[in-house]
C-alpha cells in the first residue's frame, strides 16, 4: 500500500517516519521528496506491506502533530 504523507517538517528523516509507521506493520520503503536544491519538499511516500496495516496507520496518524506540523496522510491508489 502506498501512503502519501504531507505537511512534513523539512527536517523529518526516514528513520523518524519509520519509527512513526512501524508500530502499525511492516514498512517496505520510505521516500522523502526533495527539491532540486537538495532541500526537503515536505512530502513523503510510505510503502506498507499490508492493506489493513496501512489503513490503520492512516486512520491513526492523519492530522497528528509530528515535529510541530499536522500531518496530512492518505492512500495513493496505484
């Protein structure tokens, strides 16, 4: 399952996102989008193995205050 994570703090790391999502299930991959100047765009994609786990993560984490930013999280249909 591909999950969009928006409104990220520019200092959010893959390891911080992993720690946020792993309690909900197996995290396959985390991609943080970067701008051409090398700075973070404030968007990431988290790939989780199970649909049930991913859906649970979305419901629990959407709107959560993470690094003083309220996350916008939803499923990306592939």
